[in-house]
C-alpha cells in the first residue's frame, strides 16, 4: 500500500493537538473516520445555502463523541468551497443574549474568528473588504479603460459600492451597515487610516456608545446584545455580494446555555435560538448556516434543556417515523453516536502511521496490539458506555510517545505495567464489556 505523505506542519498540528486532547484546526481530513451520512447532509446544506437558502443544525453527542471534530472538519470543507466561516465557543461570558454584554461578546468572538480560504485562522474582516475594493477597481479599469489613480476610477468604484450597499438598505439595520462600508471606502480612497480603523471597529462591534459612533462615523446605532444576530444576516448577504458562497457560523459548547441558573435568562437565550431557527427555516435569512454543538442533555432535558422550551421542543423533536433505530439526516438535530470499534481501529491505524511519519521512524505497533490496547481501555473503564474516542486517542498517543522515546520498551511490557498499576489501585476489569471487542477480534482473526 502506498504510504500517504502529509506536510510536516500538518503532522505537527495533529500530533500536538491530539496529545493534548483537543481538536486540530488543520489536517482533519487525514484522520477523519465515519460520519459519512452526517457530512453528506451538511454538504447538501452548503449547496442549498449557496443557492440562497439557509440552514440550522444542532450537533449533539456525549463529551468526547466527536462534536467539535465534526464542526471543525465541516468548517474546513466550507472554506474550501469558498464560504466565509466564523466559529466560537459559548461560555458564561459568551451567550446568545445577556444583560452584561454576553451576546455582543459572542458576536465579537465570531468576528475575530471570521475566516476564508486565504485567511483560515481568523482575522479575515479587513482582507475581505480590501479584496472587494480591489476587485471592483479591476472590474472598472477593464470595463472603462481607466488607469490606477484616475479620478474617474474612484468615482466608478464609489458608484458600484453604493449600488451594492443600496440593495442591503431594505434589510434590518442595512442602512447603517451600508453607511459604515461606505465610510471604510472613503478612508481607503483618501488614505485616512483613522477612518478605516473606525469603520472596522464598528463592524467588529467595538464601539461602546452610539454617541461615539455618531461622532466618528455619522451613524446613530451600534452593534449590541439585542441586534448582533441581525448583523450576522447582513454579513451573509454581503459575503455573497462580494463573491463568496455564503456565511456559516459554527458555535460550540451549547451546554453553557443549559448551565445558566437563572430561568429567565436561560429562556431568553432559548428564545433567541428559536428566532435563529425560524429565520433559517422560513426564508427570513439567506446564504446563512448556523451549526450549534451541544450534549444530548442540553437538548433533551425537559426541565432545563431546549426541550423545556415548548416552541423549540415541538420543532426539534424527532418525527413519529424517524425515531428508533433508523434516523433521518435531514432533521434539525444530528445525533452523533460513538464511533464503532472498527472505526476506532481504523483511526488508531491512521494515528500510528502519522506519528511514525512525523517522528521519522518505522511504525512498530501491529493491528493485533491496537486491539489489545482497545480491550484494555474498555476493561479499565469498567463499562463500554464510558469509553469515548477522545480518551482512547489521548491514551494511544501517550503509548506512541512512550514507545518512540524509550526504544528498549516493548508494547506488552508497557501495557502490563499500566494494568498492574490499575489493579493495584483497586480498578477491576469488567470482562462483560469486552464481548463486542472479542467478536471483533475474532472477525479479523487477530
């Protein structure tokens, strides 16, 4: 079999991230396993969004089941398909709405992480505006035979900018959004860095008061807790007008909404989530995709979760015919099961080869040893329900590091030492949990 070749920067990111138990930002395609129906469904979303539609999805699964991995992988797919993406995690300081600026904090986080294919690590706001103006200048030079620096060029570009922004003025807050874009163009044209910086500050939601915004830019509104989502809809429209396919928002750690202790505040956040859902489902938002990750408890708990809010429960719960063993991948909720043992084995094979490639050695661990490693992991945890892909991967990376750095150490010796430690500390292996792995081993005749 031909050995895959992965650039050193990607193997470094993969090894470092997985060792630390976090999702890599790059190189995910080299370790992706399973999730084909889920990915195919979201790729269909992207096609719909590019045609002017919208999408809203809840990605649910236990801690360690791969929610963050899937969100990150889809984010990378989206950039490759010329979407603008923005991602961020919810926290006690970042919510959908709040009385202390928590909603605005989420907007700022998303704008800081605004990314495109040429700026995949965030900070794409100003490059997007610069690219837009450059493209408009090139179009006008070709159409009118003008040269750089020609006063007629500036006039022609300005007319095109107003044509584009005028189309947005009928949307909620569209007039002020267009006015700030025009202010950025004015600063660009005149070489006024302060004016450009003020426009960027406003677009990032960094103006503290309307008075200051009126003084510096001549606009009487600012982006705040109440209206930030309306501006995300404007960004989606604007992204398409300047040549992208749309805007996708990836918001993780939705469980932080579930953890809000004040019921009024929690329901206010659920109400904002309902607004987002309705907008995307009813055609009130265009070229916009919203993907929110959370635990099953965050969604299904009828006391504090999303299902405690009747309007959301009626919209999100499974239909009569899609519940049970068979499921549809077109519903608003994508439920991630844990990877199967076969899929985990394939993942471990990939990690073994990537680690060897990264460190420049010949891989030593066999498939049989990897299955023995999985058996030990299941038995050590005591119940298969406790086994998560994240824990298996982090422990396996530890094994790879140990065997590479201590060449005298054999795999069986290392595993034996660890199992003795667990036994000495009172941990007992539960043989019943190994039944499926034993069947799997027999199937592969290992």
